[in-house]
């Protein structure tokens, strides 16, 4: 989602997103959470074997 800044200077983040943009951001966030959950599961399995 970024910090709102770029190499050419500061850019203000938009305050109002479209419904489609909100959905896309939430799906991206969900994907990141799914990957994190998978990583956690793998780490638990590694620790249980050790």
C-alpha cells in the first residue's frame, strides 16, 4: 500500500477509493495474510520435529 511518497517528492494518498479499489486492496491483504499463515504453519512443523 506504500508510504505515499516517491522519488520526485511527497504525494498525498487519496482519501476516497472506489468500491473496486477497496475490494482489490482487501484481496491483496487477504493474500498476504494467507501467506503469513502458511509460513507460521511451516515454522510450527519445523519446531515440532526438532
